C-alpha cells in the first residue's frame, strides 16, 4: 500500500518533465529503414536517411538483445574522407550527445573496426571494437557553440567506420555547467548506479534526461573491482528529493551500497585518462538512522588536496534524509586506474554510503576552421549544389580536409589552397573570396566563370593564381603586381580587357595572358607611343591574327571535350582530372629503394691501419670478436672478424654481406664494407658509440641510467628496424637472433638493430622457412624450437623478451632470479596475469612512470611471447603500441591509431583478471590464450 502510493507520487512527479523533454529528443537509428517507437522506452527513433547521404545500411547479424536500434548499422567507406551527421542545436544550450556502436558482424573474418569519432573539430574518441556483441557507448556533454554540431566518423585504421545510433538530449537550466565550458567538453567516463537491483542500466523514462546509469552489477573488465569486505546493498521505496543541480533519477538514488565494516572501496578504469576530470558523488541517506546514530565518513582515496579531511554527513549536508547531497570535484586530475575509498570517522556509528558516481573527462575543444573561411567555401559550394565534388561534410579542414581545399596547420585552421579547376562552376566569382587571406594558391581555371575578377587586394599571400579558361571580363587588377610572393599568374583565354598592369610584365613572375583579345599592353615610352604604335600596328595586327587564330584553333580543337563538358549541367559527373598530390608507395619491392649505397671492399692492410693492428677490442658478436677502428677519412667503424671462417661462419659471411649491402634503414646498423683476405673474413660496420642495449640494461658498471621514455624510444627504434626487415624487404627477412646485445645505440642514443649473420631471406611463397634452429638461449621462440619452422613471429617472440627486459631490467634467463622456472617468461607472465605489473618493473624506474604506459608495453610483450606464433602481434602492431605508450608517458591524449583483430581482441587496458589464467607455455595444443576470459 505504502509502496504503491509512493510509486504513484513518483509517477506523477515525472510525467510533466517527461512530456516536455521527449519532444526535443533526437534519436537517430543509423542505418535504420523506418521510424518507430521503442516499446521499452517510449522513445521515437527515426531512420538516418534524412541526415546523411553516404554509407549504406548494413544488416546486423547479431544484434544486441532485441532493441530495434541495433538491427542495422550504417557503414561508411574506409577512405580518406570523413562522414558527418549534422544535428541542430540551440546556441549556448547544453546537451548530452551520445553515439553507440555495436558491430555484430563477428563471423566475416575481417578485422574488427578501429576508427575515430569527432564532434566538430574535436577528437572525441577512438572506437576500438574488441567484442562484436558489446554496445560501445560514447557520451559527451557540450554547450552548443552554434546552431548545429557535426558528429563525424573517419580515419579507420582497420575495418570501416560504422555507427548504430546517434542521440541528442537537451539538458535543462544549469545542469552540467562548468567554469571551463567555453574551452572544454565533458566526455563521460563513468556513470554508475550503486546497489542497482539488476544488471540493466537505468535510462529514460526513469531518467527524464535519458542519461545512462550503469549498474554496479555489470562488471566489465576491471570495472568496479577491489570491493571492500562488508559492502552491502540497500534500497528504499521512499521518494528522494533530487532537486539539486544535476537531477539524477530518483530510482538511482533509491539504491546504494554501504560499508558495514567502515569502508567502501572500488577500483575502475577510466578510458582516455589520465586527464582532468569533473567528478560527482551522489549521496542520499536512505537508511533509517535512530537518534543516537550517525553516518560520517571522508574520502581517503584518491588524494585530492583540500578534500580528504572534509567530513561528509549526508543527512546534515543534505538537510534531512531522503534528500540528495552532491559533493563534487570540479577539476581533479585522475589516472587511468581510479581507486577510490570512503572510510567512516572514529565517532561515526554507521559506515559510508554511496548511491552513484559520475566522472567526466575535460576534453579541450579544438577550434573549427576560421568562420570567414568556412563561409567563403560555402559561397563556392552554393554555386554548384549537388555536384560530385561538393558532397563533403563537416569542417573543411578537421579531421580530414575536403578534397578541394588545403588547410594550414594553425589553430584555427585557415584555407591556404582552393583547388576548383574544372569543376563546372558558373557565374561570378563570389566576393567572399576576399576573406581567405591565408590563401596562397587559387585554382579556378577551366570553369565557366563570368564577371570581373573580384576584389582580392588583401590576399597578400597568394603565390599561384589560375583563372585561365573562363569567361572573365573586365580589367586585370593592378595590385596583383604588388603582391610580394606572387610567382605565377594565369589568365589566358578569358575576355579580359583594359591595360595590362606594367608591374606584371617585369619578368618577376610567370604571367600568361594570351587569348584575351581585348587586353592592351601599354608601351613603355610615351613619347614614341604614336610612332611605335603606328608602324607596328599593321605588323601587329597581322601577327596577332595569325598567332591568335592558330592558337585559338589549336586550343579549341584541344579543349573540345572539356568545353563540352562545361556546358553540362552543374551536377554532371566531374572530370577525373583534378589537381592531386602525388602519392608514393612504400614497400615497392626493391631492396635497393633507399639508394645504391653498397658496401665496398676494404683491404686487410687498410683495416690493420684503421684498427691499429686490431688493438682495441670492443665486443664479441655472434661469431667473433669486434674491434674499434678509424678509417683514413675519419669514419669510426666496428670491425667484426668471423671466427671460424671455414665452416659455419662461411655461409653467414656470404649471407650477411649480400643482405646488408642491400638494406638501408635508419634503424639498422649500416654495413660500411667487407674484406676477405688471408683466410680472414671481416665485416666493417658503422661504429655505434653507445654500445649495446644489453650493456645499458644489465651492466652495473654502466652508470648511464635509462629512464622509461628512453627505453620506449629505443624499443620503438628497434621495432621499426625489425618491422622493416619483415615488411620493407621483398622477400621478407627474418632476423633470427633478436636480443639486447644485437640492439646498438648510436651517438644520439638512437637504436639500430645489428647482426644479420643468422638472417635468412624468408621465401616469398612460404610462410615459414625450415632450417636448422639457430638463436640465443632465452630469446628462442619455443614454437620454432619445437617444430623448426621459422616465421617473422619468431622475431616477435624474441622482441617480446627484449620488451620484458626493458620493463624489468632483468636478464632473460637466470636461476637466481627466477628459481626453477629460470626464464623471465614464466615469471613475468604470471605476475602480469595477476594484474600485478608493478612487481615486474625495474625498481630504478618506480615512481617515474605512468602506469598506463607501462601496461601498454606489458600487454604487448605478453602477447608477443604467446606460445602460438599466430597469436602474436606483428612488428607493426608492436611499433604502434610502443608509440601509444610514448604518447601516454608524455602525457598527450591517448590516441590509438590501430589495432587489428588478431591480437587486440584479447587486449584491453589492465584487462587481465585477478583470477589468473595460467597457460603453460608448453601447451601448444590449446588455442590462443585469452587474458580477458573470465
Ligand atoms: C584544471 O586544473 C589544472 C591544474 O590546476 C589546469 O591546468 C586546468 O586548466 C584546469 N581545468 C581543466 C578543464 O583542465
């Protein structure tokens, strides 16, 4: 009875706001074919056909649940363009913008999509699909800066961009107002309902603003773990007064967790962090406390200066029970892994209580293209609506620029080049052109432009102007001659008239004005004007008629096809010819592509001189001693003598010389020359001043300490060298002996991979090369060892060991360090699987490293040493992971550029479950281990 009356009150209370809200909601079912009302929410969904002309509707074979919204997605081409939805907004009003993505299509075998989401010019998020059945939700709270926003998809690194739904929810009053809203959006990272009755999220109609409140029972990977003992779930049917700032739904406030043993604690991952955040706790006393009972607690973790000592007493703070209290941190710096805990005070009788939290990341708003520039482009676009070149949406420059413009990299971007040659433009050149004062190149040739050249006297940066082959009339403006950087001016074949400004005829610039019969060239010396004019006029006329006649005839013949086209309707197909940048392709297949810089022959006597009779030994390579030398020209070299030239080394020598002399890459040690004399076989390499990575990590005598960023950059260099061997050479090359002593450091501490003595060119047609097992203990790929089939993935395994050495500072094999397991792999794998990455970290790095960056490397290292080669990433993926880690470490925004299905499905941040999943590395029969499995 009491219950139903409360519900009734609640119902009545909600109705009015529900009705006024819902009419303003925009709910787009992307790829959907019809409009409908979702029976479970009462929301009206509309198909996106009225919003977008691109992409196509795809049937989702495995839609999430039975929500109609996920039956279809809209897929876009994986090309250089961006694809945008434009949503109308009211300027200065705040909105919740939500985009959702459910891929579904898991059985096609294609890699899962990875692409970027933009809101106007601001990079919102990278969508990385790891689980086809999961609905990925991105929410952003914005204050609209104009009458519309663009939500754009672009820049796929794998798969193609797609979207399931797009929603716009207006907010009321001062909800979500922050002091920073002029320059920052709020990207929602977590919004959790504690003590939730089920795993289902709460949203509209319970939340009149249709925020999604995730249930604390929906434990995603490493989301809400580390729950303190004694945590209990409580709920009430009483109404809660939520009329404070953010109006959370009553239903969310009616449940909570309490720490009956005096403590509440949770740990969760915040995607896109570390960052500055706005964090809210929603607290409402929903237990009946007797008179002499109190609930007082404080925030113990994270450390927020000025907050940790503040004591929360909900009933007191909220002015009564069943009333909401919203302590908030408007700007707090949080890490990727957020551990938070509330503890009760000594004198409190009850433990802490928590109803909900909401954490959003401040995302800096990136300015759109200068508005005058954008307006000018619109003027050009309106000359030719509906034509092919005119289809691009969103901002002209960001994230990808329209095909017909070039932008500066300034912020905001400016248009520097307008490339509208042969685009069937008709009519006058828009006067707005004068606003593009960053313009350096103007290409309007080959259209049907009429009227006179507009005032462009302030476009002082122009260097190249193409106005030829139009129907322009009027004079050539004289100020053009004063433009400081103008180099080329083409106005031929128009109907320009008047005097040619003499400043254009000084020879400073390329100037073509042929085919404008009414143009007059002023003669320099006024006195002789009549004479010259008189005598030459006859000649001139004949000459001009001759030349022009010929030229025009020729020109007309030549121009015929395109002239005809420009008479077509505006929306006819554009010609294929367009100014385009040249693209160069990598991996052309030739090993010689980097130059014909082949090693040369050096005589033994020269080498004896260079090394002062082999007096300074600097190391021992895989097959012999290495000496320092200095050539006559001053070049410092490392001279490597092959120990037993007759047997094994023989083949290696031939291999190495043949290979190395053909391969040039910044991250491979260059071969200077070779020598074969008096039963000696000698290789001469460029000298690497800083020795090997091994010395830097393991030799205690070496005082130079490598910090984490240096280690990452060495790893990146070495990985790029290997990537080049694997993919830049055709046939590809497997190093076969990747280890820290084969990674050398030059004078600038740039790493280069050395010693291709064991390299063998992988056969083009085989995925593996079977051969005698070579390699170094500790780095040797167990799969290769077991079945002697060599692939690039064996190098990946060895490189994984190098990464573990870089993280831990430990040697790959050591009985003292790892006991009976003796190998770094078992030790590191079991700790990382337990989620304890700090325990493998080199103690000298502790405290100076971002844990997320460490995780990135630990993850990729663990995948690289997967027992099955097929489960290991490619070198390219490792390079990207390292670059990602570097970005994180440097504190830049996280920005995944790639991930391909082969390994990222198993990978996510700190996703390794605490219930560790031990896979014996000798168990080759099982499939790939999936660290994220529960
Ligand atoms: C938050 O505080 C930091 C450090 O005090 C400051 O740099 C930043 O601009 C503030 N605001 C936002 C939105 O990050």
